[in-house]
């Protein structure tokens, strides 16, 4: 296990110190007498002494730039002289022999411009005094079992002894009430990081789509995509790559990638590069060989039109609900045209008749996490889009069958697995791009990867032309 690369220019090094200092000052003004306690990620074990690759905690990185394991940060409000205090594991030559060099407390204080830094093993002793001036603690309950008992102890101490002196924290607040709103609006440095992740994702997709073919394994496309990420300097995939061929395309988060592709299959490829801890996220659906058949093409065009309508709806002042509504309207209209649904389109939308075939939302936020933080509604009203927000646009249609990956699913209930119309059964199509909201509209960061059906066929190495679209009857 080793740290993310820190060489200049590789896209993984932290932003300039001023970026993190500016963020902390904004947070300190919002704490209003409270203190923010952020434990970093721990090293996770895959089995016995084998570790998963370490991935830093997003919130800790956002405020400090720290990508070290097991670090705990305490940020106090603007009235306290010591704003940032870090607790860092002591240097251990034997451990570093196996896992590489680490920053000790003193090095961490200098690197991350903290006012104070202590060994992690002093956290339990020092934390109560550091929390005494705080009226409340911003801490994510249930997420950090190593540190949570110390928070509970501080609350109990304040209730038991602090009442006479009027000191000590009396409540715990979700850090997201402050951090989520800040992270939702991306700074220029973050936009450039996401832009690079998106660009690498697009380039790697072009290579990976060429690896598809009859008899080839889904895993080969996965390997080609992730190799493309790494070859271009990304840290790796931002999330488990999805290569769903045939009926597997109808499993929304299919990750096994264990089936061999067959002639006539569509492949749904969903992946994204992680660059400097920021994610790209793209989906394309394409034929394994020979082009789309008539039913596949019909479904694909419905999704493409919904994708186009949703992209057109992204602009400052619009809401996330309007983006979703644009996609839903187009998908429902298409389902009527395909004779999957019947009736008035607006009425069908209100009834959510599309849900068996489009069960998810059209968008999610994108940033340090692939499903980034931020509420989609505020006080019961859909979130208004603002410049600097980055979101995905990803409509889809899924006509599930009773067989996924070649194995009948006897446990699926009729309600969970509706009977899809015969001509479309087993077809799953999703198209996804990453979109930045700008002052004047929106920028599709992944527009360089086409969605046009003929261009998709070209990318998998089959030139479109007469006979490239098979015309079997439905």
C-alpha cells in the first residue's frame, strides 16, 4: 500500500496551501462557537495482512489537503487562536519499511499549515480540553468507531460537570450542514481537476470500446478501460467499472464483469477515472459487433433523445427536478411510441408509469466522490442549479428479463421484475455525461465521446453502412 503520487504535474498532488486555508476560514466562520472533528480514513484489510489500496477521506482532504491514513483534524471557530489541530500517527520505521514513508506530527503541521499537531496516541488525552470552548461538535455519527466514543465522552462530561461553568459541547451536528454546501459549488481548481478526469475517461473509453467483441469477456473491456486510465496518469477507476453485456446491462450497478459477450449483444459500459481524488463518470451503450438490430436501435434512440433533452435543461436557474423531468418526458413519450406504454404522456409521467423501465434519477453530483455530497432539494423545493455545480446527466431504459448472466432468477418477484415486452426483453441502454453549470449555460465535459448510433458503431471497429443495422422483425 502506498500513497497517491505527489510528483508535480501528475494531477494527484494537493492544491496550493492557500486553497485549503481559504476553505478552512470559510468553515470557521460557519462554526458559530462549535468545533469540527474530522477523522480521516483508516487502512482497510482485504484479508489477513493484505490491504486495499488506501483512499483518503474526502472531507479531510477538502479542508487540509492531507492524504495520510488515520489522521484526525479538529477545526475550531474563528474566535479560537488555534484553528486547525492535527493528530497524526507517529513515525514508525518498521511500518514504513512495508508501506512507504509517512508524515509524522511535526512534518504534518508544516505541510498542511496547522496551528498545532500532536501524535495520534494523545488524542484521547488532549481532545476534552480542546473541545471545552465549543458549544457543539460537528461530527458524523456512526462513521468513525475509533473516535466516536471520545465525542460521546465529551458530551457526557459537559452534561455532568460543564453546567456549573457553562462550558463544553451539548450537541452533535452533521458536518454536512456546512461542508456539503461548500463542496457542491466547485472552485476553479476543482473544475480543472474534474475536467482532466473527464478527458482521461473519454480517451480511455475509445480504447476500451474497441476491446469488445463476440466471445470476448466483459473483463477484457474492464481491463482495457482501467489500463487507459492508468496509462494517462489517473490514480485508477473512481468506482468499480460496469461492463454489462446482454441482460447484464439491465443490472444498474452490475460489477461482476464475468460474462462472455455474444453476437447481437449490447454492452453498457459505465466507468470513470479518478484524478487527484476527483472523479469522472461516463456511460455509453454499444453493440458488440455488426451494429444495432431494429429493437435495440429503437430503444437507443429514445434514450439518446432523453439524454439530449436533459442536457438542454441544464442551466443556471433551472432545478435538478426540471432536468429529470425533461428526461422523463422524453423517455415516456418514447415508451408510448414503442407501444410499451399507452395513454397520454403527461398523465403517464404523473403516474410514474415509466418507473419499471427507468427506476433511477437522471443526475447526481460529481466531485471528490463520484456520487458527491449535496442535497437535491432544499426545504422541500428542488435545488436550483448555480455556476460551479457539476452533475451527471444519465437517462436510461432497462427491459429486464428473468435471466441475468445466463442464470434464472427464481427469487425475483413479479413486482421487482416486471414482464418486459418480448421484442425488447434483455435490452438495457444508458447514456451519461458530466456537465458543468456555467454563468451562461452549461458545458458538457465529456462531449468528445459521441452518442450518435453510427459513430458508436465506428468506435467498436465496425464501419456503419448498408447492412450494419440488422432488420430482424420484432
